[in-house]
C-alpha cells in the first residue's frame, strides 16, 4: 500500500487566461491527490484533463528528454513579464525585477534541496558544467574521470580542456543497463589515482534513461571527498523527473536544465556548488570577487532575458501542484507500459527496476535500422529520437505528464507494424 499523496496547492493555474479550463485542470489534479500513488498513476481520464494544461499538438511528442514544452501558465507568465518589461526595460529589469531573482533562487533551492546561497541561475546544463570545468585551477597531468556514456556537449568540454590544459581524461565504460550499485561505485572509484582532480557523473544517462542511484553517487562522492577530488554531477534529467535532494548526492557541483523535466522557459538552468567549494571555482564571466564564496559571482553575464527567468516560478508551482512523488510514478508507469508491451519483440536497453530508470527508455530491433523505425514514426506524426552511444543504437522514447496511454498505444501500433 503506497502513501496517500499530499494535497497540492494548485496555485499555479490561477493566473491562466481560460479560467474554466484552469479550474478543470486544478480539479483533476486535486482528484489525483485523493488517491494512493499506485491508483493515481492509472487514472487516464484525469491525466487526459491534466494534458489540457499544455498546448494541443498535431505531432505526438515522445522526445521530452530533448526539451519539454511549457504548460500554458508558464508561457503566459513569460509573455506577461515580457510585456511589462517592454514598457520601460531598464526600469523594470534593473530596479523592479532584479530583486525577484532572489525569490526564484529561493524557490529553486527548495526544489533542488540545498541552500539558497548554493544556487546560480544559468542558461542550461552545458553552461553550468562548463563553468565548473573551466573554472577550476588545473595543472598539467591532472586527471578527470568521466564515462563514454556522458552527454556529448559535456564530453566535448572535457576534451577541449584536456587539449588546452594537458589534463588526462580517464574514460570509464558503463555497461548499460547496469543494475548493481556496488559495480557502479567500483567502476568510478577504481580509477582514483593521486592525480585525479575531478569526476564527472551523469545522474540519468540520456541515451537510455539509466539512473545512477543517489546512494551510489553518494558513495562515489564521499570516497572522492576523502581524496580531495572535486565531484560534478550532471543532473540535466534528474531534477524534476525523480525525487531526490541535491544535498543527498554529496557532490561538490550539480548542473541541470530547467527546460527539460521542470517544463520551464527554454534557456534556463541551474548550477549548484556546495557552499564550501564556491571559492575554488572561478566564474566564466569576470566578477568583482572571483575567489569569493558568493554564488552570484557566476551570474555576471550582463543583460539577460529576465522574463524567462521570472517565469521559472510558474513552472515550479505547476510541478509542485502535481508533486514529484506522483510525477515520478506516472512517468515510470508510462515507460513501463510501452516497455512491457514491446519487451518480447524488441531489444530493450533500459532497466525495468524502478531505482534504475524512470521516464526514458531505449529500444532497438534486430535486423531493422533505427532510422527505418524513426521514419515510420515520423510518417505517422510521432516524434521520437535516435540515440547512439558507443555500441548502443536505438529509438529513445520519453513521454511526459501530458502523455496518455492512448497515445502510447498509437506509437506501439506503428512499431508493431514495422515489426
Ligand atoms: C545528460 C545531459 N547532460 C547535459 C545536457 C545538455 O543540456 P542543455 O542542452 O540544456 O545544456 C543534456 C541534454 O540533453 C543531457 O542529456
């Protein structure tokens, strides 16, 4: 028997233009909250009503791992802020709304589970990780541990650093799916040497949806800390997809993109740095006190699109209305649904154990190219993506809270036709 979900505030929908619709979405979320999580995830008629918080699309979008759409409340908030700011940009941006960034920072810290003074607002995960990798003091011969399954732009960053600073990259190969916590920890820690300066750990591997459990990351980070190794967690997919606190990871730095699972405006992200490590990272864009421990030193970027940043608060409200416990369970329920329907017919590259996967799954079909399957899906107006890493290649499916079982059935019909 699962826990009863706490009743959400459903506050986010109050600013929505269509009041009747907003009330209906609010009611359906409240109805979900009256049920146990196990029952709530299965209520298609309620989720169908939640779906109306998002724009109708003529394309079935099953690539939410790339970028997620924003619910109307977020789009409307950003548009409203843009309109107001345009009345007198310097007044609103620098006098009125500049202070509001602090409110957003507080809300993000609550969402992430860390101190307010540990959150910098950035544009995305790539920028956040680059800030750390280019901001540490490197010596020739220092080593960085990373995996071949890390994200492409992140690997490119480390490769450039290796060239420029004569740093050595120590590559780990994660056999995916991996369902053994001790093995995960060992794969990283057995690479520690006297020269190891930093580790890059991807919390949810985008290619297959593999989750590295919080407890495994914690063990790696604790072991690294003892040796003075700086730990960086790439949490692009973790924040707002699964229930955890950044402070529980025990890492020195954590990066995420808010335009993925939080459904916040495009081009918004966070960089967390543990309070006592902020002074060890130089900001990318010079600040007055670059060696200080004020996290705001990472935000010296000049004039930025403030309306997008301000609308993050609506995305957090909407996310909190559904609640991370229910959201994570629904996302896993959707993934399990299509994976179970296909598992005897295709090769699944994603774990079916809840602690090792959530929303994202990868499959391939022996003898049928990924591009052929994608071609069929596209022809049927279904958007999924190709995922290729090391020796894995397949079709990645990533639904979101607005995806229904009927839509997954539509995708399954097309895949079965291909088979
Ligand atoms: C694991 C991982 N890290 C980093 C990124 C980069 O995210 P962004 O493009 O928002 O910087 C992605 C994007 O898909 C990702 O999957």
